[in-house]
């Protein structure tokens, strides 16, 4: 009886020491720091590598036109337009750019989905082809009555390549994670000049 | 002593053998991939459900199309490639919907999505005994034009189904970096 109690205490002690050691090693390796690091601030005129895409912001402006690059706005609504140059870095044509940029928190709610348009001929979200830079416009509808902001914040999202995913064993881009934040100055209108690197 | 050494040696050989088996094992993606039916430009390529014959490849800097009665010029940052292909169904009616252009370095260009309103593009429904032609339109980098392969299949994930692989052969490049014979504007409204 006493013997078994003593061995039980010994087992508990060993298990506790093991757990403490594991947590200490994880802490030393930096497991608890990653989530507290603030996102890097990216320069608005820089080219950002998100894994799948090379993204270079060109300009942002607010438009009150009825049609912006062929997309119809709500009557009386305004749109926040971000034009950028996007290059597909992968080996296949893809349109995996819907999660690339997250606007907000002001003036656009981060849950608002933008229209994404090829500015060349206003095609709505076409596939972009490997190694061919294209000018694209992200168009967010501003909330009713919102004043045009002087600048707006964006979070750029990266994805990671996996040669074989766990479900189908096929290659793909997974695990979206933020790279950094961008603050774009908002110009007066579509005629504003492009940002120069 | 000798016996123990022999055992260790045997173990190492077994480890190496198993590692080799693991490396050479085909992956799931390879096992359920499309089944290629290969050929050249001008050959009739026979797959399970359809036959395809690539007749000609043309290059252009711009495309002219009609959208709702208005003429529209589509520009590109690279070069447009227009492939005329004759399709025929084999035993039953089917639809051929997917084509891509694999360049010499393996970059794969899907058909353009900027022309959805034009006629004679994929997807084409085909019926046995009624062959028909279609145009496959790609937007390419000029350095991906020569020695390319055209991949045509009925469905997007052509798992365990035929995929026509048509090698298009070398294409001369002009002084401006564009393929030889590139026209300024290709008229998509002209009948096939």
C-alpha cells in the first residue's frame, strides 16, 4: 500500500518535471514569442513577395463614379480603389488572389469582399499567368456616408507551398499568414500618379 | 563476432532497400493523374472519349472580338496564341472543356478567361460522327512559345482519363522577340 503510493508520487513527479522541461525548451526555442510579434510595416512603394505573387501597390483613390472598371456600385455609393501590379510567381495560371489583401479595420470592414478586376479590359477576376505582370484593381465599396479617408490600412497575406497536401497528395499553396501591413495614401481620383519605387 | 557483424550489415542493407522502395514509390497524385495520349501538330490524337487534331498555331499582339455588337481589341503583356483544333467524339457525346499550354520550362498557361463571350471557344460539345473545330486562346510569355506542349482534357481534374498531349515543335523567334509570323491583330470573328 505504502509502496504503491510512493511509486505513484514518484511517477507524478517525473511527469511534472518532464512537462516543465518540455515547456522550458519550447520557450527557449521561441514558441511563445511568435504570436506576440507586431506585424512589420511595409513601405507602400515596395514590391512584396507573398509566395505566390509579387505585389507592387501603385495607387489608391476613392471613386464616386457609377461604374469603376466595369463593376457597378450601389446608387450613391463610393468605392475605394487600390490599383497594383501583380505577377504570378508560380508555374501555373491561377486566380488565388482573393485572400491576398485584407483591408481595414478602417474605413472598410475587413469582412468586405472586394471586386478584383483586370484593368486592361475590366475582366472580373481572371486567371493570371506565370511571369506576366498585370495591373489589377481591388475595389471595396465604402460604407454609406463614409468620408473619403486620407489613407487606409491593408494587411498582406502570404501562403506557403506544399509539394503534397495532406488530403489529396497534390501540390498547392496553403496556410495563409499575414506578412505585414501597408498604409496607402488615398489620392483624389483615378488620375493620381502611380507611386514610384 | 563475425555473426554479429553480418547481422548489422544485413540490417543496413534492409534499411537502404526500404528507403529505396519509399523513394521510388509513385505518389497518389501520380497514380490518379491523367493518362497521356501523345502526338504532334497535325496528328489525330485518340483518347478515351474524344479525338483531337491541332491544325495550326497563330500568334498575334492583339485580338479583335465582338462584344454585344461592339468591336473590342484585347491587348496583352505577352503574346496571344490561337490554336485551331478539330475535335470528334468517339462512342458517345461529350464536352471538351480544358486546355492549357505547357512551355519548354514547364510553366503552364491556362486558356484565357478574358474572351468568355466569343464563339468557337472551349467548352465545345461534340457528338459521334459530327466533328467540329474550336479555337484555343492563350496569353503567353514570348519565351514560352517554342517547343511547347498543348494539353487538352474533357474535365478539369482528368483523373484516370485521357489527356491529349500535342507537342507543337520549335517556333522561330523574330528580331523583336516575338514568334515569327506574329500578326498585329487576329480577328476572332472570322469563321473557322
